[in-house]
């Protein structure tokens, strides 16, 4: 017999004790463990106490007949299936029962194999219904998540538009500051004023550069991503990411340390790696308690550089480990996390020729380790990142959808 959890939960209801006992014993011999009830009242009571998959219900009982009980079961316990037992000469009761929502009926005397077969069929029906419901719930959940992803995408498009618009005035300010700098150098013979002006102009130039970087980032996000390989000091980059997450960390009084051993320079895409670090730090902050600690360690070796982000927070349950990199996998409250952080991280890292590993003890924290080749190759595959990234995303998202729906 098909089992759900620890086997079908059976309830056997018949007023004749001898018949009930012997039927129960024969069912036990086939590995089924029915709970027994002697009348309608105790049947309904048993149902209220704990859920039942299948009720084997005698029709002819003194106080409340099986046909009286049936509508109440259908109403209050729609997931429970009912198999009626009718008298030999009273199969009309069975037909009436089916009309009222019974799964099926059997006429006494009961052929045990026949009954077991019916129970099996009822369980099949229950299982199909559960699967259908699960699928429906999953669809609804995915649709809700797609809405979030779409919102993010349109937000990205808006941000991209704004960034583009801001780039033009930034370029004008930058040119003007450069021109003023030249003027000051050549024509201002007043040293103290000269110094002040030069300082102010330098500030303008630096701020413009910073704003340009930000708009550049936004544009990258809006367009997908183009790789810009550059020699990158991972320690400086980690320091930068730490500063970007400083406010979030301080909200929980979390200390973030950055430590490097060996040669930390990598030829890679610094913008994308900054995003990777920010995703990992953000997750680590989220997983940590107040006053927690996060250690970022960079370990340069011969041909590769390892970057680990270690926290001492809630950790990751074993069963979640295989799903971490899946798009939309998140344990955060609805609407709180997109579940795209680690997915995007893994796509970036693999495109840069690296790998990502996770070590975690539940309750003791998590350690995410990124291993990068010292030099990311700038061959076609990599320079084609913009296109293939979104293709790969689409592909992996649809795979995840297909997997879950199955
Ligand atoms: N450092 C960590 N400690 C414990 N669990 C983690 C850690 N990092 C990730 N996880 C688990 O992995 C899940 C997926 O992480 P991911 O960054 O992809 O999405 P998210 O953080 O839930 O959403 P978002 O990144 O959009 O805020 C998290 O919901 C969390 O359950
Ligand atoms: Mg995250």
C-alpha cells in the first residue's frame, strides 16, 4: 500500500466489535495500522484529534449511520477519503454514499485484498491532490517572486536612464574644473589663494570621478554587464566593499576585519567583484547577531587568490546547502530578499574563471570562499559577458523553475 509519511492514517468505524477487531487484525497483517471507533460520535472525535487519510466506515450503525456521518466528514475534513461498508443486500446505500462524496463502497462480507486495494486507490487520489496543491502553491510563489524580479529590472532601467542623464553634466563640470585648474596654475600669482583654489578644484575633480564611478555602476547593471579586466588589489577592493557596507554593519554593531596574506593582486573585473563582496558581506551581516564579527581574508597563492568571507551567525542548515546558488532561493521573509544575491555572485565568479565554496555549521556561522585565477582570461567567452550573462541567467532560471515544478 502506498504510504504518505509513515503510512496511511486509517480509521476503522464499525459498531460490531468482533467484526471490527478481526478486520483490524487482518489489516495489521498487511502492515496497516487502523485506529478504531465504535460509533459516529467517537469517529468524529478521532477526526478532530488527529488527521486521517482514509476512513473505512460502516453504514449500518444504531445512533448515527455512516450516511449521516459522511456529509460531516466531507465538510470538516475535505482531505479525508471515505470507503463505505454496506450490508450485502444494501448496495443502494453505497450508491447514495458515492453521490454524497464517498470514495467508494464495499459490500459485506469484506474481501480483505479488495479493501486493501481500495485503500491504495484512495491514497493515490490523496497523493495526486497533494501534488496538485503543492504545484499550485509553487506557481503562486514563483509568480510573486517574478513580480519582484521584474520590479528590480525596471528599477534598474530607471536607474540606468538617470545615470545616463547625469553623465553629461558631470563631464561638463569635469572639463570646467580642469580648465580652471590650468588657469590657476598659469595666472594666479597669489600663493595662499592659489593653494585654496587648487584644493577646491581637486575636490571637485575627485567628487566628479566618484559620481562617474557610481553612474558607471548603475549603467552596467541596467545593461547587463561588460567585463572590464584590470589589475586589481583585492585587499583594497575588500576594504572598499567593507566601507560601502559600513552603515549596515554599524546598525548591528558588527565589526568587519580585512586581512591579506601573500600577493593579493588579481587581473579581473573589479566592479563585478565589488558586487560579489557586497553580496557576501550583506548576507553575513544579515546572518549575524548584534555585536557580531565578520572576517574577510585574502590569501594569495601561486596561480590563484582565495577570498573568504566568514561570519559567526546562524549558519546554513545542511539541507539548504545544495540550493544556495539557485535563483530565488531565499530564507528571508517574503519581500525581504530576492534570493538573487548568491546566484548573481556565482554567475560572476564562474564567468571570471573562479569557483565558490561554502562551509557552514548550523548555528556556528558560514564561510564563503571565492577562488579566482590570478589572471582572468579576456577571451571571447569572457568579453561576451554582457550577452551570455543574461542568457545564462534566463536559462538557469527556467531550469530552476522546471526542476521545482516537477
Ligand atoms: N552568511 C550566511 N549565513 C547564513 N545563511 C546564508 C548566508 N548567506 C546566504 N545564506 C542563505 O542563502 C540564502 C540565499 O542568499 P542570497 O544572497 O542568494 O539571497 P538573499 O540574501 O535571501 O536575498 P538578497 O540577496 O536579495 O537580499 C539566504 O536567504 C540565506 O538563507
Ligand atoms: Mg543576499
